[in-house]
């Protein structure tokens, strides 16, 4: 009876958790198996935990080297700025022979068979007719770019947006009534008018104009873009960003 028990145990193997796994050929230990999952697939929470681990990469290996230059300026065939696109989109335009690379970043994108220079500025080969462009959209990024990232009341670093004439007192959410402000000034001003506090604005707020605002207002800046944006008001944009009145 004892012999049967021993032979059965040898065939079945040790119970789970009671002994080490058999060694692989060559004396090496078997690599740890996959994490246990419910239902045969990772839950969304587990996938998020795995992707958030230190050192985890969120980009395909072929594009790791260009992660520091994620956006590219796209010009029309007439050299008119059209917008800013992700690096991968610009690379597709170049590889499909729809655009020409005018400026490179110095980085390279590696695939299994080739290395492609990462573009910084590309120009479309065919002219694209652009519909009517309305006012520059009022976004937080564009507002901070217009005001140079500084509080329009005291000049400190801006961290919030404030309505010069409070909305509770009839003020509009428009370019000429919205300014960047630091948290302290925004809290002190609250819903009061500037004359009530004896304050004055450092610059009079106004809607930004020019195609350069549509590019730099996105928050993406690259020194290689400036020569192509200067004919469209880049100097005024950069002067305001640097805190100098144009």
C-alpha cells in the first residue's frame, strides 16, 4: 500500500506550494510564470498598474529615441503654417511622399531595417486650401502664451485664469476680459473691480492675431520653427512670451 502511494505521488508531482519547481536543463531555474489573471485576461486595473510601473515604456520600441521631440510644424506648399501634428503623423507624411522634411531634430527613428531622421518642420508637396480661419481659440495654453506665463496684476508666475470684470458682475469670457493671474492675486481680487482695489493691469488684454499664435498657442515650441513663423507674427508672439510689450 505504501509503495502504491509513493508511485502515485511521483507521477502526480508535489502539491502546489510544497516544493520547488523542477530545474530546467543546464541547471538553470525556470523563469517565473505569468501573473495569475481572472477569466484568462488582465483586468483594466491590472493593465494600468503594469503600464505605470517605473521604467515601463508607453511607446513602441521603434519610436523611443524621438520621444523628446513629439510634435512637428506642418507648412502648406506655400510655406503658410497649417498646424502642429504628432511626430508619427509627420513621419507618415514624409514616408508616403506627401511632404518634404525641411528641418530635422538630430534624433533618429529606428525600425527593423532602417533609421529615419526625426523631422521638426515639414512642407506639404501639394497646396491645401484652408477654409476661413476664425479668431484664435481662447484656451488656457494660448492665454498663458499671450501673457508670457506671468500674472497680469503683479508679474509673478501665473497659475490660474481670471476675468478682469468678474462674470458674476457681467464680465464676458473673451480675450479682452481674461488674463493670466497668480493664485494670490486671483484670491485677493475675488469678484471685485480693479478700481475698487487700486490695481492696474500690466498690459491691456486683447485678442491675439496672426497665424503664429495658432502654432505657439498650442504650447509646443521649437527654435527651428521660428524662421518659418516670423513672416506671420512670431516676433510679436515671442516678445509677449518673454514678458516684453510688443
